[in-house]
C-alpha cells in the first residue's frame, strides 16, 4: 500500500487489481486493499457495506463453489477508476460454467477500494447462482 498522501498511478492500480483478482480466486483477500467504508455490489452477493463485511463476502464467494477462477482479460484504470474484464470459470453442482465478468471499482489515492461493482453475464449467472 502506498504511504498516506502518495497518489498511486493508474498502472500501479492495475497491478494491484490483478493481484487482488488472482488472490480472490484462491479465497485470499487483503483487507488493506479496502477503505473502512467500502461498498460492494454484485450479481452474487447483493450490496455489502464496510471493509470487514466486504472482505468476508469475497472470501465466501470462492468457497461457495466447487471451483471459482477469475482470469483478468483486460484491466484499465485512471485516477479514480479501475475496470477489469474477467474470464470467469465456475463449477457448481457438478456443472462447469464459463462466463464474462466485469468489475468497476472506485479507488482512493492510495489505491484502496471505496466502491466495487461485480457483474456476471445474466445467462451464466442463472446457471451458477446458489439455490
């Protein structure tokens, strides 16, 4: 994490996002990557507020499935946003589903996530949502 007052470049945010996505696939989530009042909205979990709740939800997502793998296809960033286009592979109830996922993230100057939207293509989501 950058020192307080140090503004990360878009390229640094891209690298942080890549590591975070790869970690989430393994059920590893670094709480320091999120601001205390982070908010996550997503296809699988709905809206979640607060660093601890967001971190717990991200860890839970990987454990909800027999397999959960996110592979970044492209990650784009500017001073306030990171957008990740992700190839998603999920095995649920013995069925493997490959889908596209989009994450849109607002970050603060230190690269911490303040807001995160994670959306999976609707048809694939129907096949993998827990019942």
